[in-house]
């Protein structure tokens, strides 16, 4: 009974259409930022290095290099603050998590592009 209630609550908070993207894809995540009375869209571009969770609690991690430092950010897939997710480039990967990219610098971070 309690699982049915949880599923009902999850269904109300999920987006009707979620974008399809995989691990290793380079994505643009358009986030809504509220500053005082104003709101704007900020784009976070990077490589998806992991996905976790299921249903309304599904999350994905995006990594990019800013000023020589690695920056990672976790986003909920069904968050109302995420306006859209655009896939810029797909890569060939053979792992579910790309945490090994944290140790790499420069050209070693590149992934082989997937032909469509």
C-alpha cells in the first residue's frame, strides 16, 4: 500500500517528456536561476559522467573544465529548474560511470565520438 502511494507521488512530480541522453554525451543543461525578482537561464556545458536513481529521484552528473580546474555538478532529471537538456555530441563509452576522467588532464579527457 505504501509503495503505491510513493509511486503516485513520484508520478505527479515527474516531467511528461525527458530527454534521452547517455553516459559520455556532451550536453548543454539550461538551468533557471532566480536572483531577487528576476530569473534567467544559465547554460552548464559538460560531459555526462554518471547517472543514478530511478523515477522522480533520478540524477545525472556533468563534468567540465573551467580555468584548468574540474567542475562537477549534479542535476535532477525531473527538476522544474531545468529548462531543457540539449545533446551536443555523443561518445563511445564502455562503462556506466566515467569517474576515471577526474584523473585526466588536457587531451586525455577526450572521448571517441559516436557516429550516427
